[in-house]
């Protein structure tokens, strides 16, 4: 999968662990913290050494010495369950993505096989009927600040005086 998918963490797996139920307060926090780090890291392996686990759990060395063994015992039970759940969730997300990609391809194929319509046809205008062009009225041209005065035919064109200049149409 090209994009990373944020999956909700199944806390029932962690909270239903018997070691976690009987753990002390600091051990409870360390187990939850390391399970969360493991899940947010895409279920990649946690460090094997005590110093790495202590740093990830954000605890002091004395706390880790007291609670480290209970935390590692709990993680040995929790991590395989989290990995299975993560693999299933990623498989479902990939299947859903593939279904949406295929639906998008079908929609695009239908769209691009249609004959191209003009912008006016898209809005239901110009259904084979020519649109008549209006000549500006004298009142409208006077409001615009110029005089509309047809002069006459000169070599097949009509000269129209607009204000100070001339324009051939």
C-alpha cells in the first residue's frame, strides 16, 4: 500500500491481558505506552535491549529495573495479537482501496467515452436554436457615456461612431 493508513488501536487486546490487570501502576503505564508505540510504528519490532525499551517507554532506569520483567512478559502476550489484528486491518484496507480504484477506473472509462459536449450544451442552452444578437438601444448607449450613431455603408461595412473615435463593424 502506498499511503500509510491510520488504524484505530484495539485497546481491548491490551486491556484484557491478565498480566496488565494485575500489574502495578507504573507497569500498567509502561505496558500501555509500549503497546501504543508498537501500534503507531506499524507493528514493527520493538528494540530487544532494556535501554531501548526504557527510552521508548519514557521511564527512568530505576523504574525499568523494578517493572521491566513484568512489562516484557505482558508484551510477549500482547504483541502477537496486535500483529495479527494489524495484518487483518491492513488487508481489509487494501481490499477496500482496490475496490475504490476499480470503481474510479470504471467511472472514468464511462466519462471519457461520452461524446464531448460544449459548455452551452452542458447547461442545456443552444439546443440547435441560434441565439439572436441584440443591438444596443440608444438609451443604453447614452447611459454608458457614448453615442451610438450609425453613419452609413462604406465599402460593405457599417461605420459606427463611438464617442470620439470610429469603429468598423
